[in-house]
C-alpha cells in the first residue's frame, strides 16, 4: 500500500499544502533546503552516494547539520518568521535531538520541503511536526 504524505504527516490534513515536485530518490530534504537537487546530503554513508560540505562534521547530529548550513552562510537566529532581506531554513529533530528534516522558507513566507524520496511540497512550517520529524528546533538565516 502506498502511503499518502498526509498519512505520514497528519498536520497536513486540512491545511493548504500542495505538491510542487515529483518523487525523486536523487536528493533529500537537506539538499533541497540547501538549494541542491543533484545529491543526497547526509553526513554519513557511502561517500560515493552522499554529499556533505567538507568543513562540516561527518556525524549525525544537529550541530553537524547546523555546521553544514553554516558553510552556506546561514547563522542561527531566534525565530522562523519571514524577515525582509534574509533567506531562512528550519531544522527539525526528534526527542533525542537527532536531526530529521530541513525546510526552506519561500519568499511568500511559506515553506518548501522534500519528503525523503517522496515529493516536494509547499506547506506551513509546523504542519510537518509530529512523530516522523519531531519538532522545529533551530531556525537559521542568511542574507538574500
């Protein structure tokens, strides 16, 4: 049985989310939030199959994901609300602080995410919080 995105993320039910891209096994949410569609971004794994910025630690930690976005000019900020002149990403983690997801803010203030190997979607930020991805735990920004 194929699961629908709103079965995995109940917070999407009744929301105004929309699918914006087809399933694709080549790239994931971290890559998409970083602006890439040609590599699967993750700090560990077969180096022929995953990409990770050279200056970021190769460990599955929230700090390593923050460092990866830091190599792109992002710094931690105190909120995920839109700010003129800035691009933002939000990092999700589970209760054990294991990084689970990254989303990128769009110019209209909504968010875009790549759901694993599944589709890309546009959504409200907190719609993806829950069992699968945990909570938004860090917001980062960089000048646009």
